[in-house]
C-alpha cells in the first residue's frame, strides 16, 4: 500500500466547489461557487463462474488482525473514470465498443471530518468483469483487466454502471454513490481553463506531437497535459503503472491550482463545467453535490490499491495484493469498534 505524504490543506475560499475531479485522463475537481445561487484490446484470463451480487459491504462487526471493525456510515464514495476515447461522449448503438477506462479513481468523502481523499486503481487490475456481445447480450464473467469492463457497454451510462459494479466488487463490495466519466479530449479544456498545471516531469515523453524531458519543471498547456497523462509505451513493461504515477501527480498539482484560483470566478467555473459536459457521463446531480461538498477540504491523502504488475499472455496484468487491499479497505472505509458480546 502506498500513501503520499499528507500536506496541510487550507479550506477552499468562499467560492466553492466542485467540478468533480477528472484527472488527466479524467477529471479532478470542478469547483463551483456556493454564492452563484439567488466497463480496446483483448482480455486475458480464464472464464469463471457467473458473478453473483452478494450485496454491498459486509454488514455488522468484522474481525481483522485481532481487532473489530464496522463499516463507517459517514463515508460516501464516488467513482471517476478517464475514458480512452476521442471526441465527445456519445452513446454507442452496440454493446461492446464503450472504450477502456484508462483512469480509475475513487473520491472518498467523510461526512464527519468534512474531508475528501482519493484511491487510485491500476487499469490492469485483474478482477471479474462481465462480457457482453455486440447486441448487449450477457456472454460470461471472466477474470480480466478492470479497464475492459467499460468496453462492454454503450460508452455511456451502461458502461459506467457496469464499471461501478466491477470496482465495488474489487474493493470488497464497498457502496459507490455515483460515477463521473470523461473522454480524454476534455483534458486540454480543463487544463487551459485553469491557466495550466505545474509539474516536475517524471518521464521522458514523446507522443501526440509533444516532447517533454524528465526532471524539467513545466506549467503544462492543454496539449502537453493530454500527452503527459495519456501517453505510455505499450511495448515497455509496467508502463501503465508509471503513467498512473504521472496521473496522481497531475491531480495533486491541479488540486493545488484550483485552491489558489482567484481569477476565474463563479461564472468562469460554471462555463468550464458546461464545456466539459459534452465529454462527460454522470448519474449525479451536480447542483446537489456542490451543496453537499461546499464545506469540504481535500485531505491530501492519495492511496493506491496495492499489487504487482506481471507480464500476462499477451497483456500486462496487475495482480492485487489481497492482504494489502483488505488492510486498505479497513483503514479507509471502516472504524474500530468493541468486540461483539458473544465473543
């Protein structure tokens, strides 16, 4: 398990909240103002039994490592996806061309502490996904890269709902309260509206007409940001993990930039949100979400689902460290409690 060092976080200014997070390949937070009122590629793996929905989180008290825990009911979790598709978000007429979810993040809201944290999930994480044919008929459930679940859908709400189910299952059946996906072409719009995002370049980049050198400090323009968080060398082993580190860095830098904004204003942020809508799919009421999160802070905590990348046949596979994942889920989504009386 990996957790970036927590930094001190100032409360967001009066102008607040939410353009919800879409990072690089996705969204990060689209902050709006409080005052403005008056599920490509082939799969690898073996067929498993048909997946049965066993419900949400484990109810009641559970035992872990000699201690007892119960699910933290103050937690709400949202799924954010960056979709490897160009152009605006368009619902497909067939059921197997939804595009892969190259970026997968959870935003965890703690209603008691009024803070939010993030959980990054490697796109190649091996888990059960549901396969459908081009007529959207269920075919089978297989063990494959989680990014492919979005492919087996319409590229819109159906793809997102299926990915939400797969992510929840991967994360020990935690409940997810909503999803937000964005096609990658929305990245330059978001980046440039913020006046660019500063990074210390983590890898040499030569893609999409952009050249960046490792180690240089840059304020990325939209085209550079697109290349920085989307590009990877598919012939290089573990390149998806390296890209994930760039995406995490970009989100953290974007969050800091949003916090320091004092020039865009509420109208500008709303225009930004409306421009991104054409590239996005969500089941959330943004106005309600803004109201709900307007007093929240980003905690600075960014977690990564633990595991190890291996060379599959023929595609890379990220094998989850089940013990590490269990500890991560307990740490984030559960609270310690007394042992049950019958113990």
